[in-house]
C-alpha cells in the first residue's frame, strides 16, 4: 500500500484551499482553514522537524497536508490536522448524509462506536488499537477483547508488534486515528483485511476514500466552536468533546 492511502487523502484537498492558522499545543494540534478546524494529537516522538508552525499560515492546505508523511511525528500531526481541516467541515459531512447539529456541543451515543456497536461485537474476537476510555466497561464484558497500546499500556495490554498475531484472527478491529501520523495504519489495515474495521478518534478524517483501503466505519469528529477549540489546545485542557460532536460514517459491504 506504501503511500497510496496518504496520497488519496491529500489529492482530495482542493488546490486553492489555504491554511489560515496553526496552533501546536502540548496535547493537540489544530489547523484552521476558513471556518473549519482540523484536529490531531501532538505526538512527542521527533526526528528531524522541517516545518515551523508559525511560518506555515497562508500555505496551500494540500501542501501542508503533505507533512503527514513526515517521520517527525509532531510535524506529521500538523499534516493530519490539515487533512482534517478539509474533510471534517460541517458542509462536507452534511453532504455525506450525516446529521450535524446547530449547537457546538452534542452528546450523540449513536455516533460513538464503542457504544453503538456493542451488539455487533457480542461474543466476537475484537482488537482495539489504543486504550480508549471506558472500553474495559463497554467492550470487555461482551466480547473477547484484546487491546494494543504503545504509549500508555495498562495491565493486560499488548505491545504494537502483537498486531501481526492478533489482527488476522479478529472479527472486529478498532484503530486509533493517531496511527495515520505514526504511519502504522496501512500495515494494520492489511493485517485486518478479514475483519470489520473502524477508524476512530477525533483526528479521524471523515473521508469516504478510506473505505477503498478497508475501513468499514469512520468514527470521527466535527469541531463547531473554533474559539473553544483554540482555548483547549492552548491550555491543554483535553476537553475535546466540548468543541463539537462525534459522527460515524458507515459503509455497507
């Protein structure tokens, strides 16, 4: 698959779209383009950063999105946020048939795959990449769950190299969108080709092209309140849910 998935996401961005503002905080990075804000995590692993965020405002959004290919993960986070600044707009998400409320903060349990898919995964083999909040309460009691966690493992979690053994045997796989910046997503998708795959997290591009690469459900996030989002990043408050709403784009077959 190499860079095919990344190129498909980048090529879908309009050439005339511009990055208006970039903020890199301790835990999150955002890119604003027009009235849309794209979100990504600020990953700590660095190698050889080339991008200076304070100089990137005004760049073509497609050019900034190329940073997602960087091996410096903080830089890759900027690229992922730029991708989300294109795909995760209210207008584009509404055009996909998803409901976007007119208020900033919406709790929608049906758009949270860890809640809405509990019946689907019952008694199935499930692997979750990323130890998401509440999965021990929501998933563990109803399925045979394995969790792969690279950064903050808990008791019973598997290291990332266990994916080669766990994913091919899984019926359902839930993958953190941080794997896009880490460059591990293409490999995980190949290993999970026989499973129902959900890409999940606030940094998930709501891009239908992901279905071509084996993603059955896109569980992402649309930021509605730009001011609250900027404050969240600057203060590292972590209150992502207060800035917008979850959405879940599902594909048949």
